[in-house]
């Protein structure tokens, strides 16, 4: 699943940070190799492989559980800081793409509009001729981005929490049945 996600992200226009995509694919490959070690150790009743499988699975559980708890406990102010830092590091083309795809202008209403227009002019007509002069007609990108970031943290935290508990169940089952020979489960 992680390998397919990483491949899809690399083909997507929205994710341009290739080290993140490479890390996701590498994590997926690592987990596939660990599962192969577990299957081989269980099929051959190889005690050493099952022991290392349990240890590695428990370490992955601790890391994944920590990440899940961190994602689920991120505050809105931290999300806003992350979004602002990300916006400030974006290229002009990326800012324009985000503004077009989300139908929003600038990051916040308090930013220097002249500087924002010079860096990344808003593709929407929110004021002046042809547009509306009301500030509610053109929302800021901060509102839309924060909603997506918050939802993303909740989804990643929930899925990570689910899979961390399935990993600990796998480690417990491997420990429980590591000395079992034959098909009497």
C-alpha cells in the first residue's frame, strides 16, 4: 500500500518533494521485506528469524505509535505555523497552482497585499472590475489549507494507530506460536 501511495504521489503534480516520496516507498519496501522474513521464519520454524522478526516488529510498533500520537495531538496553532512556513518556501508557480485549484487568494488577509501580488498575483478576480469587492467572496488560502492539513493529520494518525496495533498483534502472535511445530494452532 505504501509503495503504491509513493508511486501515485510521484506522478501527482501536487507533491514535488521527492525525498518524501522516496522515503514512503523505502518504508513500504522495508515492511515487505520484514513480512517475508516473518513468513519464512514461520514456515521453516526458524527460531532466530522469528526472534528478530518480533524485535523489529516491536520497534516499528513503537515508532508508528509515537507518530500516530503526535499526528493526533497537533494543535491548530502548530498547524498554522507549519502551513505558513510551507507557504513561504513555495515557488511562485506552486502558489499560483494552489490559489487556482482551491479558489483562494493570498495566504492571509494581513499579509502585505502589494508584496503578495508581486510574488504570486492572485489568479482570481476578487476585487475591482469584473469581481466582487466583498472580502468574503475570495477566501484566503490559509482557511482552506488549514482544513486540509487538519484532516490529513487526523487521517494519518488514525490509520497509523490502527496499523500499529495490528503490528503489535503480529509480534504477540509470533511470540506465542514461535515454539509450535506442526499444524496444531
